[in-house]
C-alpha cells in the first residue's frame, strides 16, 4: 500500500494533556510544522452531560473495574467525523487487537485520516467495538494503564512512513523490519575502541562487499533474535540454503509448497464466510475470476490460525474460525506466487484445499463491497475486492475452483 503524502490523526482521550510533550519535540514537531502530519487531540469529557463529566460506569453482570460508556464515545465520534475529509479510519488501542508490526504500520499509513480511540479502566462497552471501530490494535502482549502511550507509539510509527517526515527517504530503506529483517550492526569512529575493532569489510571501501556483508548480517541477526520474521522475509533459495548452513540448522520452511518436475504441490486454506444468505468472495481488482478468501498454509500452521492470518492480512478483518467443511483436491494451471518456487510464472498446480467456515464481524456483513490487499509474504502488492454473493448470483460469475460452486449453493440453501 502507498503511504499518504500527509495524514491527519484525531485522538479521542480523557487525558489530552499527555500528548502535548511527546508530539512537540524532534521529528514529530517538524512534521507537524511542515504540514506532513496533523494531530488533533479531543477530550472525551466534552461530550458528557452531567456535572461530574462521567465517562464510565459499572459493568452489567458485576465484576471488577469500570467500563467506558457508549454515549459520550458515539457523540464524540459523530462530532469529530465531519471536521475533515475523508471520514476517519477508527482504531481502538486494545491488548486484544491485532499486533502492531511493520505490515500493519504500512497499512495504516495508506489511510489519509486515522481516529485513535484511547480506552481506560476495564475497556469500552462492546457496542462501541461492534458498531464504531474499524480495527483494534495492540502494541504487545501486556497491559498498560491506558491507551494514550500506545497511541503515541502508533502515531510515531505511522508518521515515519509519510514521505518527507524523515528527510531523506533512504532512511527507511534498511531499518529493522524492512523486508521482514532486522537491521544490520552499525559502527562509527574510532575504527578500534578498547581493542574492539570494526569489521574489516566496512573499512575496505568495496561497496559491493559491504552490501553483501550487511545483507548476511541482517539474515543472521533475524535468525538469532526474531526467527518468526523469516516467515515473511523475501529470501532467495540460495539465501535460505546459506542461512541454514551458517546457523547449523534448517532455515525457515515458509509456505507448505514444493515444485517437483514443473508441478507446484501446495496446501491452501479457504475461508467460507456466510451471512444473511450470502457468501463472501474476493478477486484481484480488474480480474474476472472470483474465489473464496484464503491462501497458502505455512509449515506447521494450524488451520484456524491460517484462516485468521489470511483474513487479517487481506482485509484487516478479525474472523472467528469454525468447523472444517470440505477438503478438495484440485489440479489447475495458473500463475505461481511470486515468493514461491514458481516465482510468478505460469505453472501447473496440484493443490489440497481445506475449506473452513468462519464468522466475520457484523460491520463487514453490512458492506456489500469492500477492499483489501494481498501483502504478506508476497513480493508484490495486489488490490483485492471483496463482495457478498447470494446462491442465485454464483452462476453469473467465474468462481474458481468451479467444483466449489454447487457446494456453496447447497450450503447457502441449508442455512436459509
């Protein structure tokens, strides 16, 4: 996704003063002064109507703590939305949300306007999440006192993706997590400090060798410190083989696929989401072929985890996987994935497809059409169109594999 040339952040909080210091210093201050980012902080208590300016209440059913009330939040959102165009993408900072990582930062930087809702106490009324929030975001598997500091981290991370914020755009090229790899070690003068020398290659003046050293150091450091990132890294077969040899182990196996005698064997998960007598299909924007959302399984990945990952990556959607409906063997010729053994060329495929039912958030059920992108684990980006189809509509479009169409029609008929 392409970062916006400028981004507006609206922040809704009960502690607006917390944002005055961090956003008025260094890079963030310059970005605001130059109009590259606009940060508007709103006090939630301005939308209360009692003398105590109450924003929380006791939870129904009992329990510890207090819950933020829906009324002031909805009033605030309805008042803030028309303050600028376009309507904001609403993010709720929550330990239950999608983990904030490089891929999500890139996704968020493609929105021209973000509204960050900062929770406190035991959280917010669930109706806010169901009907007003587009995405829940977590900064990690731990709990802090409130969402203000996480919101500041998100603003800083997303703002850095806006062209011009860092000055030279090359500053982003080899940062940690660029290409799903950690950054290489950095050294400066003196060349020898307390008998600890800088690696000779960095003093050689041989730029090609320096780049090769940096690339290998990134691979080694990622393998040692964050091996989970290698699942998403764009590594050549030679690099994977070298990494396995250098570490004395086995490099990340990546997707469950292999090419044998020109045929690509792979395992795939397909998400079957049904709602209101319709099934959710998607296609690459501009293409005529529709299919169920999903993608290739990773080695050792649970089916439910694969369904969650694919829908989160493609549509920023948090689904609830259910039962396995079908397992279908499929043979076809199609363009191979750019990050797989076929490297984007037309190839024969032998695929085992596992079709798993899943429930989508209610707000997606109300959208007849919405859009996403194929990003994670691929060398290129593809815009995706998602659309709901009734049983009678399936015959009018090209759905692949075709063998799944009568199964979908029967499933929709059974769910009526």
